[in-house]
C-alpha cells in the first residue's frame, strides 16, 4: 500500500523569493563548512602518540617472533608426552640396573656373612671335639693308671 503525500505549497514564482531561499541555504552550508573547519582546527594532533604506539607494537612483534623461534614453542603436547615417556623408560632402565647391582652386592655380602658364621661354627665344633678328646684322653689315662696300680698290687 502506497502512501500519498500531500503536495506542498507550490513554489513561489517570484524570483526574489527563490533567491532569498537560495541565499539562506548557501549561508547555512557556509556556516556548516566553517564549523567543520573550526572543529578540525581544534582537534589535537595524535601523531606522536600514534608513532609511540606503533613503535611499541613493533617491539612487541619482535618479542613474539623471538619467542616463536625458541625450540620449546615448536613442541606439541604429543611430542612432550612422547619425550616424557622415553625419559621415564630410560630412567626406569637405569633404576632397574642400579637395583640389580645393589641386589648382587647384597648377595655377595650375605655370602661373606654366611661364610663367617660357618667358620665360627666349625671353630666352635673343633673346640668341642678337642675338649671331648682331651677329656677322653685324661679319663683313659686315669683308667690305665688305676689298672696299673691295681695290677701291680
């Protein structure tokens, strides 16, 4: 549905009225242009601030680039996990080797201790046999001496 606009009053046929309206419009345009020019002149100069910001952004870009060049930045979670797993395997192998060596050393030490205990037992056993042999010899000597006394009487 179209809306019909009412017609405005017909333009004045008087040339003087037309020039007055044109003069008013031109003076409005002139005032608007002067206002824009004045507003532009009152605007502060942001050039030094913008240059400073650009310099800082350049330095930040350089720092970011230097960070990107680091080897750690090329690592992905997958490569970190793989390296961590490999390190744990190698350290685990070293630990197993150390535990094996400690176990062997403990076995050698226990063998020496057992040898010392056996040696002490054999020494004590030897002492026991010597004591009983001496006691038996003394008793045999006494018995023979008694027999000799009894037979000689």
